[in-house]
C-alpha cells in the first residue's frame, strides 16, 4: 500500500491544460501556479508578493516603466537559473499569434504587445519587455496599470522553459518531462483519477513549503466529495461545485465550512455570432435577462448566501461601484420586447439550446431556468449538459444559444471583468463585437484619474449588460473551503480565491 500524501485535495474537474499560455480554467491555474512561478506570486491572503523577483519592482514616476530584479537563487527544476531572458521568451510565446492564448489580452498592457499578438508587428524587439542582463527585466507599459504587479502573479505571466518545450515536443507536459520553477514538480497524472505534486528540491523558497506531497483527486460528484472529506480520506476542498446543494443549509453550520466574498460572478452568455438567430437581436437577449428571478435561483439552487447580481463587476471591486439597471425582474416588459422582436407569446421562436456542465447545481439551475423562460416567454428550452472539457470547448467555439458561465477576477480591478468582452478577446466567447465598447475600454485604460476611469467603465458596463444585453449576470460568488482550522493552516478566504498549496501546513 503506497503512503498517503501529506495533503489530499478534492477538485470537481481536471485541469484542461498545464501550459501557462493556454490555461483559462481555475483547475488548470491551481496546478500551473504550483509548477511555475512568475515575477510575483500569491500569498494565502490573496495578495501578490515577490516570487522570482527578489522584491517589488522599481516603478517610474509616470507608472509606465517597471524594473524587476530576479533572485539569484531562482532555479528551474533541471537546476538551471531562471533568467530575465526566460521571461522574455515566455511572454513572446504567449503573444505569438500561433499560440492562440485565450488570456493574451492580459499582456496587451505592455507596449506594442497587442500589435504583435495580432500579427501587425513582426519584430518582437519592439515589444516593451527587455532583459538588460540575466537578472534584470525591464517592462514598459502602454498606460499606467496599478494592477500590473497582480498580473505578474497570474498564470499567463508565468515563465516556461522554452528550450525544453522545443526539445520535448508533444511530451513536454507529461510527468517527469515538465521543467518548472515552482514549489512543486508533477510526479503523476492519471486522467479522471488523480494528479500528484511533489515538493521541488530546486525551488528557491523550499524551506517554507510545508507539504512534501500534494494529491489532487478529481471527484465530480459532490456527495462523494463530502464523504471523502468527512471520513478523513481527503483534507481540503475549495470549490463550491464540490458541495452537495441539498445539504448546504446544514453544512454552513459546521466548523469545517468557511466562506467569504470573492471577485467572481455567475452569468448567462448569449450567442450573438449567428446573424439569423433570434439572439442576434438585443431585444430578445434583454427579454431573456428580464425573466431571470435571481433571488429564486440563489435561494433554491446555489444556497451559499450569494448576492443576486445585476452587474457583471462585483460591487466594490477595486473601489468601483457598477451601474444598476432601472429594470430588474420584469416579465411583462420581457414579453413586450419578445413580441416587438417578432415572437409574440413565443410563437415562431426556435428551440433554445441551453448549455451547462455536468455539475449538481447546474442541473438544478437548468430545470429552474427552463421553467422560468418557458412560463414567462412561451419558448421551448432544451438543456444540454456536457463534460467540463467538452463544455469549455463548446463555449470557446460559441456552439450554444445560451450558456451558464462563471468568471473569477484575476486581479482586484474592474478591468479584469470588462476587458474580457473586447472584440478580439479570447475569453469573449459570445461572437459579439462592438467598436464602441472597445473604444470605451481603451479610453478607461488611458485615464489616470480614478473617478473618470470608473465613469467610463460604468458606461461600458451599461452598454454590455443593459443596452446590448450580451450577458445577463445572475449572482456574485462567495468562496467556499472545507477544512479543519485547528489542523490545517495557510488557507483563508480572499477576494481573488487564490490558495497556494505551498502556503499550507499542518498545525
């Protein structure tokens, strides 16, 4: 019988990829930031602190130039030093149009990064990232970005060992092949079962890493996950989708249940890409949104105490207060809009495909939504459930009519929510393109006055949600963790929902 891992963590889904350039889901990001480390890293409070950088960056008075000094002790798992050149090569890889990175827009804050990623600039030397020497990285920004140090802790900004990727080819992401620079190495990955991380002997801060081995088990059934935890077979879960919805009321009273606000929203995407679809009409999208009884959904389905959402950006994100629509839940107005669009009483409206992943709360959500929309609008809804990876692929290809979507903010600023619906954003996934919206987000990026910047964001969010109704927010998430606080330390609720395994230790 093999020895038990120091920490057994339960995840409702498997990583979609271990490539920092391609990751867009939380399960992938959680593993990637264990295997790789950026200039900055997250601590247990969800704050970005120096990682490969030996201290915070030197920032010019205009906020446009950042100088990072790298730790001499930072090493790849093959023993080679981590250099500024590695960051340059890694960021060039993310920006390469052939990579097709979903989060490439996060690097567009860097001078000429957008032009390079769109193939409009051929010479990467003109992009604002330079290695002055092995341990000095200089980054020039297009505009002041007070959240840039947070970006440097994010998955997409993690360096990869480009030389080994080239040499290994298709096997570069397999156990024993990945050359990382994080607190852990990948020892095992058995699909649909478990992934095992082992403490890296070359990590610069290895003495502070408490867990020698971390096992991540994929348990999609919430009841099974709860049984694993309460019987001591597992030590930790941090995903609300791993909590049985029917037991939430009683579980919230348990000493191992922990929750807190986080920068995340649950919302509905509408397919705006098909010209002859009813959903190409904003009136139709608005009608479906006005039929969403959000309070009913959070009371009956999610049950975690989430606040109903009428904005995409959570209130208070980075000090921002989003616009509140004049109309909230209004069935009569929804019927009027649908009739004005040519479908009175739902007559002639085609079958609507509602896409959702195979998770307990999503099935209950689909049933509630089907009832709401059919009763209010007279339309027929076909719920379509898909395994997580297939669901992500369908959403990426905009192969749906309406789909349930979560979004977790990457840093504490409204930009992390609103820039995902830029016309060329890989995370847009609606087919909607708006010159006006793009202009507003670009204007906000250039605005240094906080109040004026937030006013522009409110105008953009009003266009996105109220005028065009590209999405319909439903609730703002709360973070949920199951662990025994008298036994496990280094875990705490935080706004960005980051919980590094390297911070965890047994008491």
